[in-house]
C-alpha cells in the first residue's frame, strides 16, 4: 500500500519509501530545531531589550513628570542702619511783656525806668504782746507797734520786698522788747505802772519810688516819765533796698560823717548850755550812727535823747535843703 499515509493516534506517520528520503527527513528536522533555537534566542533577546528599554523609558518619564524644584539661595539683604537724626533744639522765643507806663518787665522782676511816681497807698498794721504775772493775770508789760505796709495792686516784686523788710524790722523790735523785759514776772513791781513800749509811725516822704518812715517809740518804765526814741528807714521802691544817706549824696561815707559832725557842732556852739560838755566830741564819734529821713525837700539828720543833750533837751536834728545844693545829690529830682 504504497503511497498511503497512516495516521495513528496523535502522531503523523509517513511511510518511508527509500533510505535517501529518510536521511533528508532527518536533516530537515535538525535544521528546524536549530532554527527554533535561533528564533527563541532572538525572542528572548528582543524581550530583554524591550524590558530594558521600557525600564529606561519609565525612568525618563518619571524625571519628566517630577521636575525637581531648583534650590533658591536667598542671600541676606543688609538693611542699612539709619544714622541718628539730631532733633532740632527747640527755640524758646523770649516773652515780651508790654511795657507799662514807666516800667519794663524782665524775668519776673520790675525795673523802673521812669522813677517819677505819685504817692503809694499805705495800709496800717499792728502787732502787740503782753507779759503777765505767773500767779495772777496782772499785766506787767506790753508793747504795741503800728507799722505801714505799702499797697501794691500791681504786685511789684520790689514793693513786696520793701514790705517784707518793714515787717522784719517790726518783728526784730518786738523780739527785743520781750527780751529786755523778760525778768519782770519775777521782779517786785507792786505799786508801779505797767511797763510798756508804744511805737507809732509817720510816712514823711512817699513819691518817686522813695519812701521814708519815721517811728516814734515811747517807753514807760513804771514811773512818771517816759523816754522817747526815734527810728527811721528810707527805702527805694524801684530796687527794693533800704537806703543809707551816702546812697543819696555825691559824697563818700567819711565826707557825709564830716558834714554831720560839723553841722551839729555849729548847733552846739549856738547854745552850748543845752548840751553835754563833750557834745562836740560825741558828734564826731556818733556821726556814723546818726539817723536820717526825707521830709519837705530836706534830708534830715538827728540824734536821740541823751546822746548830745540831757533828756529834757529832746531829740536834736538839723536838715539839709536839697533844692539849695542839688549838685550834692545823686538824683535830686526824686528827693523833692
């Protein structure tokens, strides 16, 4: 059954006709197997390359998708420190106070440029004090002082200062009175009149910012007689200062003292019996202590009782007429 091909369960079976055919068939099978191996190796190689390529592509895509943010280095910016600004010093403008008539305001003080002025008003004050016995209400001593205070509606500092000087002098006098009579509460004063000091005042000159005040002090010492003492003060209201005679005159102190002693010597020589025998010498010695005041265009000088003459002779005084010798005075127009 030549030429027939039998098919057995799952295997093709070809009937061999000759030996050469059988050998060709075997060579074919070997070549087929070799080809399969080559193809398989190529497939494996292709697969490997494919896998490697995909892997590389995947990395490339990831790099494309995730773009790293470049680091930004921020260098610190140096902030310039501002130079200290010097604040301008505030300029204080001087306060200019309008000038009143004859007055110029400066730093709270008052400088009198026009020293001609009418009289200032006077207000009277009084201070009293008493000493009584320890075991009774009997009055042993008292003093009373009346004194002026200058009315000062414009509140001028210089006038306030003079008012204080006047009040201080009064306080000093009152203290001295009490000191002089401190032992009376222990002394036997039975049958005697109370001791006392009574001081009154008179304003003898009050114009052109000058004021003279004369105090008269009457001292009773428990007997029938009393002693009269004069005290005087002259003030310049334009400066607030107490004046001495030399402040008014164009003379040295010694020249003023010589004038005083010579004038009293002339008075003594006219009636020598009224004075102490050595009154001329006393006039020279006491010239620096002579009191003075202004009154009616005159510069008056005086000595109290019991200085040049006995008590009965009273207070001795003389006056220099300012209008007759104006060249002897610094500001005669203010003293007239």
